[in-house]
C-alpha cells in the first residue's frame, strides 16, 4: 500500500529530529531512507509505525490518515535493528506471534509459519530459542516474523547492520528477491549507501532532520541536489574545488581555482552565467580523474600535476590519493594502472562530468 | 588451547593457574568469610551439634542423646502445628506481597513527571524496621482505638478484635508482614522491569498486541527470574519471621500464630530446652533449604533467564 509523510515534524526537547518531512512512497515501492547517524531516519520510521507521535504533520497509509492510530491498527510490520525477538519464545512462536495477536486460525498460522521458515531457510531451527541462533539466523527470524503478517508495508531499521560483511551482501540480495516476490511496500532505513544504491527503487537522503533529495539511485549519484548529497553518496567521496567564475572569450567560462582552472562546457558556462554566481564549487567524482597520458587533452576540463600519496588496491581497481598544490583528492583508476606512491604524475579531469554548486547554500547548478 | 602449548609457554597447568587465582582472591574474600564464619557457619554447626545433646538450661553439661531430640521434634504435634502455621503464614504473605509489589512496580515504572516520588513512597517500607512497623500496626489493629476498626465501623462492616481472635490473628499478622515486604518486592520488581528491553514492547505493539498481551507475553516472561527471586526470599522471610509475632501476638491466641521460629524461641528462652530448640532450628534449616531447591527446580523448567 502507498505511504505518505505529509509535512511531518518531530522535536525532542531542543532537538529537531525531523523537520517538515514530506515523502510519497508508492504501492509496492522499495524506498530507502538514507543519511548519516542522527539524521532522523529512525524517527521517521517510528512515526510511520505509530511508536512515536509527530509534533506536526500527518502520516497516511493506503490513503487513510493514520496519525492518531496506535501501532496495532496500522497493519505494518517492523524489523528492528537488534531484531527485538522475544527471547523466551521459540523461533516458531516468535514468527507466529503477530498472527496469534490477530486471532488467525491455528492451522493457517502453522501453514504460514512453516512456509515463511522454508523461504528463509530457518525451518530446521523452529524449535530453538533466539539465544541459540547465529546473527544471520536471528535476522531471518525477524524477517519471517514480519513477512507472515502480510502487512501493508514493511518498515526496516538498519536490518543488516549487525551482520558481517559477507552475510550482509548475501542478505541484501535475498531481500531484493524477497521484495520482488512479495511486492509489498518497503520503507528501509540505512546509513549504508551501498545498501541504498543496490536495494532502493528510490532513495530519500536526509540530513539533520531535513529531506535533501528523493530520487532513483542513479539520479542521486549523477545529479545530487546539493553539496551534502554529492559528498555523502559515492565512495570514495567526490573531491571539491572552490574558485571564482570567470568568463572567457568566445562565450566560454572557467572556474578559476588557483593552479587548477576548470574549463566549463558551453552549456554549463551559459547556465552559470544565467545563475549570476560569483564563486562556484566544482565537484569531481574519483572515476573522472584519469592519467593524462591516457587521455586526449581536448576531452579534459582540466589537467594538473599531482603527487601520489597512497595507492589502495581493491583487486579490480585502485583508489589513489593525490596531492596537488596542497589540495587532496582521490582518483579511481583501473587495476594495473602504472602508478606508485611517491611518484608525481599528470592527471586530467574528464570533460562533461563536472558538477557545479553554489558555495553558500550548496545547491547544484542545472 | 591444549595443555602442551601452555606448558611450552610456561603458563603452567590449569590447575596451577586455578590455585594462583584462589590465592590472589583470598585477601578479598577474607573479611566476608570471617563474618560468615562467626555469624553463620559457627552457629549452624553449633546448632547441629546441640541437636544431638541434651544440656542444662544454660547450654552446658552436654550429654550425647543421639537423634532422640530430632525424633521428638519430627513426631511432636506441636512442631507439626508450628510448621502448618508457618506454611500458612508464607502463603498469606508471599502471594499478596509479590502481587502488590508487581502492581505498584508496574504503576510506577511509566515515565511520568514526578513518578520518582511514587517510587520512593512505594518502596519506603523497606526502610522501616520490623519493630517500628509492628508497633504502628499494633495501634492500628487495636480493637477499641485502632483506625482499622474505626474505618470498618464507618463502612458498616462488623469489627473484630484482630489479634486476639484465633481465626483472625494469623491473617492480621500476615497483613502487617505483607505491608513490610511490599517495599522490597516493589524495588526488586522495578529493577527487573528496567531490564526488559523497550524494543520488545514496541515490537509486540507493532505486531498487534494490546496492553494485556504485552503484559502476558513480554512483561511476565521477562520478569520471571525476578518474581521467582522475590517469592523465594518471601518464603524465607516468612519462615524466619519473629519480630512481628513477638510484638503483636506472642504466638497466641491458642498458638494460632506460633510459627516455627517463635516456637524455637519459646523452647530455648522460656523453657530453656536448648537442645530441643536447636533440633527444631536444624529441621527448619533443612525445610527452608528444600523449599529453595524446589523453587529453583521449578525455575529451571518455567523461568526464563536471558
Ligand atoms: N527519544 C528521544 N529523545 C531525545 N532525542 C531523541 C530521541 N530519539 C531520537 N532523538 C534524537 O533525534 C535525532 C534523530 O535520531 P534518529 O532518528 O534516531 O537518527 P538516525 O536513526 O538517523 O540515526 C538525534 O539527534 C537523536 O539524538
Ligand atoms: Mg537509527
């Protein structure tokens, strides 16, 4: 079912956990709330579940205002970060709990529980207590418990954060598969951009209680709405350079970063002129910094000399920390690129990939 | 790690390590050990010893009499009566005190402004001595000037001379004891409540549980170790009660409140029958021990420890 946050705000004393938050989640959509710790993601989810009352605004589920309904009348299922399994109940009873609360007939409960347990490969631990399970198994029990309810929406609060890296990657794929199978609306909270990018149909990026941008993963990555999103999304992070905007002959424009002038495309130059900005912040993704020798100068927005500080090899690619004129930046190069720490090399920034931001408010041009 | 590798690293055998740790722990344990030895272990051993000996009224001139006194105790109808009274007394005190403590703890567990005041009030009886509360209750239960009869009279309920009625004396003493134990029960249960993660309640609420289901499926199982503890201690308190009996009824009327400890006291200090009193005390010790073991046996099956 569709879910809507309608100008929701939440204060805890002096803390503004959520400010005028408006978000529409379509029926069947996998929506990810992404942001750094403390940005209000959990608060938003708890308000949706009915565990927290908003200070202002309304929440609707399937078109119905549920702001004043208690959790049990909202028909949503929640997967908690620490799973919140009932420690004294067997896995079976944990999964069955929500169904029993809803007075579903016994035989139907049994069938549903076993079905879910089979889907999540926990059929062999149904008799155990949660204390006797591994982290991954507990996580599945929490998922199964949510799944059997056939709720209007799944709410998940960093459900993978307690798993080790390998299990996390596995479970991510399983969650995607599970969602495809169930087609239930999901609101998924995480601070992990990989989870957000791989799982979300759309991502809502939050910072300090404020919604920064909503969009498909690609859109967020390629056209971040502002400096915060640009810096937060992508690993390694974008590099930023600030300088005055200067017009050149022939209608072009240059961002005159000292020792590192960036030539703008004609369209971008026109837009920048139109916006009337005096100074500009240029954002460059690591994959758009390349070795100059591999690259035709005329495809470059800038070329520069840099010292190679650290080379991190990930096997399939290199993350290379550079220092140029006292400024640090990171390049992502293919494995086997001829670079070594301590060397000085010439690098180029690929044309057509520059992102321009207004320095004060951080809004992106275009 | 195998013993070989440890030997190779000169860590010493596990046994040597255990000895070293014990030696290191000894100075820290010593003060408690001394206190226990003087006030618990020695009297216990001495009581068992005296149980096998007849003595003069000052506990001297011990004469070995074997198990005769234990036999007397176990076959005496007076002792059986005291045992029954103690059992009833435990029943009348433990269940109400635990239930009321649970109720008050649940009431004052919520996060409300000023709730600390109520927590303090509910727990306050723990800071009141048995003697003081007994004297207060003695006044309140007084048939002619006591507040209880006054209130009952106003309500049109027949009044009673509580402490001198063979029917009502034990319930009346039990009631005062419940009052004394409520504070302890409330404090311990409040502490138990704090140990139940808030997330479990939230999860249950999202899963469709109402207040009653939350209580039944989250609170009660989460509190089971605490409730067991409170009731075990309550039973032990009940079997060891003395002060309130001494002040309120002196075991009367017609032995209606002659609980085991009071009967031991009478045997030892009114009848100067030290050996017999010791034998009773040892039997009481064994009974309390068995009850405790029984309750922990029950616990293994029903109580959930996280
Ligand atoms: N119950 C609460 N009382 C006071 N402050 C809270 C409470 N819950 C959350 N906050 C504050 O609100 C902000 C947002 O918290 P939260 O939603 O948990 O962030 P996130 O889940 O994104 O890490 C934080 O500054 C946090 O300290
Ligand atoms: Mg959170």
